[in-house]
């Protein structure tokens, strides 16, 4: 059985834009996405400081990846599952994990696992 896939390409081999993506978001959606990215960035910066103080063990920073993680979660629907890995904490926060549980998780407390 041969599977046919449709190729969707926005950049050429040199990284030049071939065509613009048609994404229509309301101002409210854009503000909500921005707030989630900002929250993730602030959390990451705080967690790095806690790690350097020895209050968190190994911490994989996700700085600079907020947009990819928050944007991918925005595409999920109610009832979808998220399987985070390593540096995916921004996705967890965007998906609804609260800061308290995120910090408990990073500190190795069992209460941090939902």
C-alpha cells in the first residue's frame, strides 16, 4: 500500500518565503497567545535563577521556544492530549498547568506531577 502525502511548503531551500500562510486570528486570540508566551518566558527566567541558587536540580531552559510551544498548544482542541518532553514546559503552561505545579515538578516534588 502506497501512501500519498500532500506537500505544503512555505520556504524554499534557502529559507526564502515562497508564499504567506493564511492564518486569521482575532486581536483577543493574539493577546491571549502573547500573554501565554510572556508567562512562559517569565517562568523560565525565574526557574533558571532558582536552579543557579541550588533550589532546583537540573533545569532545561526553553527560552526562545515559547512561540513554537504556545502556538502548537493553541492548535489543540478540548479533550486532546499533550505528551510533554524535556523542554516542553511552555506547552504545559499554555495547556493549563499552573505555576505552582510547574515549580513543584521542577523541584522534584511528587505533588508537581498532575
